[in-house]
């Protein structure tokens, strides 16, 4: 359960406009991926030097899953911009909640959860984290949907 899922895609420092007290990324930056989710580059300690906050926009294709994971020691707040999402959560992922565009969601630190796009369109979610290091403190949680990893995969 302590295994982490690495993100892919570089942080492009060149798109950050540092205006001396305000930093800007126009258009959200290049797309990156983590755990089956596409993200705009967004802002974090890695590109704007934030100390305790990161933000992003996540996109999950129809039928897509963000495999079960835990946020280790930080809070997450979501705003569903477009689509329908199901979170299974808690011990053994036995609980579930369904949300749609316009809903806000709060995930406490340490709560196991798995994310499913149950709509017919892309799921688009604004993501705010009380951690500045993005995916560094995310721990995998057992999921029957996560593809097996190993040699040749």
C-alpha cells in the first residue's frame, strides 16, 4: 500500500510569468498525467515556489478511473466543472457518493478513495490541495481496477 504512482510530463518553468509577487500561467500550461488523469500544468512549489498550496484542472475521459489512492497528510477540495463522478471511499472502498457539475467535494487526509467518470462526457474538475508538492504525497491503495505492473508491462 505504500507504493506511489509516478506522474508523467515535465514541469515547464518557461511558461510561468513571474511578475514579482504574482505568478501567471496562461491557458493552464502543458498537459501532464497521473494515475489515468490528464492535468493542466497548474501551480505548485515546483513552478511558482508555493509553500502550502497547489491547484490544477483534472480531466478524466468517459469510463476513466483514477485508481484508489490516499492523500498523505493534506486536504483536497474539488469543484466539478463538467460531468458526473463516482467516488468509492473509506476502508475497502465500501462507501460511495455521486457528484455532478456544480458540486463541491472535500476529501480529508488519509481517506482511501477511487474516482470513476460515470458520465458520457469528459469529467473536468478544479482541484485545490493543501500541499505544494502535487503528487509526491499520494499513496496507492488496493484497487481491483489498477492494471498489474511488472516486467514487460
